[in-house]
């Protein structure tokens, strides 16, 4: 979905569309909702709570899929997304044990493989305390940054819904650039994660 299309959906349906959209394009929706919160269309505390629960809840669900269904066809597809074979699972465990925060950060921000990454965390039986500790921290950093960036953009456009709508093309253009940067960073994160996996494999006995 484009930023423009998502923006118009949210303007039209507000809270009714926000929750389902957040499960389709979480980062994009968080940014747009933050922009509209600056003009009073949404409550920032509600948005922060919604995206926090959504992110941590999905993490828990995908972790459980990997933990209890590690041999299922779904889990195998997730492994294929990461280019990880059964032989690599021990190396993934090593990454979690050595640098859990960076491993969580790289995995969560890697657009296109975040779901697979969380499923694999369940498959290698990462301790729940460590998994949720860093998952919560990354969720706060990621969605806090997106909501605040969107909020300050909305405020800079005049702080009123009329001015935001009048200048929606600029907001969309800025959002497209910001989210392109986000996806570029996530792509680099993905490459970094896979590189670390290969390095761990080489150094293992």
C-alpha cells in the first residue's frame, strides 16, 4: 500500500481502520497516525499503546509458532526466507547468546524477514525472558521513533487538520522519503544479519 492511500483511508475511517491497517503495514501506519495525532485526530498515548501491544503480541505469536511448530511446513518456509538450513540453527542460537540486543534489532528492522526471524528465535528455543526483554526495547525504539517523527511533521505543517490536508502532498512526499530510508536501513540490517550468521558458522568448531 502507498503512503498516500493509507493516509486517505485513515482520514476517512480513523480508529475503525487503524487497527486492521496496523497489522498490514505497521511502520507506515504508525508514521501517518503520528502525523495526524499532531492535529488532534488521534491520541498519542492510545497510538503508543496500540503499536506496542500489536508488536509485542505478534512477536509472542510468531515465537510460539516456531517453538511448538518447528518442524511444520510454515516453519520450513520461514527458514527458507532467511536462507537458513537446519544445520544453521545452532549458529543462530550463538548470535542470540553473544549479542542479544543487536540480534533482535537487526532481525526486527529487517524488512521482509522480521516474521521469519522471530519464528526462528522460537525454533532455537531462546529463553522467553531474554526474547521479550529485547523485543520490548526494540518495539519502544522503533515505534516511538516513527510516532514522534510523524507527530513533529504534522506540527510543522501548521498543527491543524485543514493545513495538513492542504499540504498532504508534502506530508506524503516526506513520508515516502522517510520510509524509503527506513526500508534501506532494514535492507542493510538484513545483509548484516546474514553476514553475521555466516561468520558464526565459520568460527564454530
